[in-house]
C-alpha cells in the first residue's frame, strides 16, 4: 500500500540510486532514450514517465528488520538502503569476497565505483538486467572489462542505463581489482538458476525499474505472443538481493525445438552451430564463454548488440558473421534453448 514502507522495495530504489550515481563515471549517453525500444522483452526498458519517488521512510521503518528463508542473517531498513556493502544473506555459499566485490568505494572517492556483487550477486548468478558471471573464464571476464573500459560495449537501446554504469565501473577499476574480481567469479560454479517454460499465456506483468518483468498481484494472465519474459519466482526475495531466488523464463510454444535446430545445426546454413566455438553442451571452451543455463534476456541483448555494432571488441568480431542473418524470432528461439540447458 502507498502509505506503507517495504524495506525490500526501498532496496530496489537504492539500486536505482546506485545506477544513477555510477553513471557520473560513465561515458555520456543520449539525453533521451529512443521513442521505439528495440526487442523490448529483452531490454525491459520502462516506457513512460518515471513513477514518483517514494515517501521518505520513518524511523520505525528504517529500524524494521527483514529476513530470508534459510538465512540466519537479518538486515534493517537502513542497511537495505545502504549500497556501500552488499547484502550477504548466505556467506557460507561462496568463497571470501575481495573488497571490490563486497564493497563500493566511497561516494567522495574519485572515481566512484560500485561493488560487483551488488548487481551480480554474491554468487555471480546475476539477474536478467545484467550478466550471470559465475563460472565464466577469468580471461574472458578481463576481456569484457577491458572492452567496457575502451567503450567497445554499449547498448543498442540507450534507455538501458545500467550498461553505462558498468562502463563507468570498469573504467575506474585498477588492474589488481579487475583480476581479483575475475578470479572470484570464475571460481564459482554456475548451477541451475532459470526454469524455461513453453506457454501461450503468462501472468499479467509489469516493468520493475526498467530492469526486468514481474507478475502483478492476482491470477490474471495475458497472451505471451512473440516474446520471452523472465520473471522472478519471488519478487520480494529478488528485491532483497537473494542469491537463491531463481527465475522463470516464459517462451512461446515451439521455441525450444526451433532453437535446438539453430544452436546445434545452424538452422540449415542460417548461422553456425554454437558448439563449434562454445564447446560440447555449450559449457564453454577455453576463453569462449559457457552459454548453457544463462539468462536468455541477457544473451538476446548481446546478439542484438553485436548485430547493431554497439557491442564490439576483438572477441566480438568472430561473432559478427554468426549473428548477421538472425531475425529477432531466431534470437528468441536460440536464447530460450540455451537457457533451458544444464549449466
């Protein structure tokens, strides 16, 4: 209700504040996003005027505590709103975090840099608006940080502001911090995180902060149409940055069979079989990253960004002929199938 403060919702606004502040260090972007957003289901950019800011929390709300099932940790509303330290609900689930993973630099520092785990979570599994980086090769992570720093990774939708945030963070990292973060996330095994469901209808949903989609309250449904929608299994736990709260990817009926043909056989010459570079089971091959079990929204954005020449860099040049003939329907099918695989 409008006159009640939920700490987990306040945490989401803190995320948005973090993105806005981090953008100070990022390359300048267009003042206004384009009127038409490309592949709206993948970029999940909010359309229309932003909602009014929440009312300032009361002292009682800031002191109220939140917990998660299975966790012995609790946080107050004040702690949830403080992005200086990540919310570590299950410290037993991951190795010791390097400083740059667990803490952001002070807002007065130059440059200001956010902590890696605030967005990518303590286990590196991430959310649809960013990358799941657990289990990626250390060298690949370092390559991507270098591409962000060089301005070689941008979004085809200028309304997707956290891409600029990532570029700003990467530009300010020291080499020691980059290596520490890459080693940490590369050491964590990616485990199942996304359940793919073929369907013709989905829960009626809304956009959450320009980052992802979530069901509205109630049991209403709507046609899925030609979209792929990733939604949290628990919005409340997701807003609390739970590293155990998983996702459901709703995909059109028939997507997996079509995606399998494109991924494994190249769709009768339309593209190249992904395993040729990304390894057996799409679990990675040297510095070619694993694709199996990763966010389909994120993967779709990368394929589209490569097509539009907004994602560049040395490694991307190898992908250019692979993606050039793909339609948006192909991208949907490919990423749905990849997400359905065991990581």
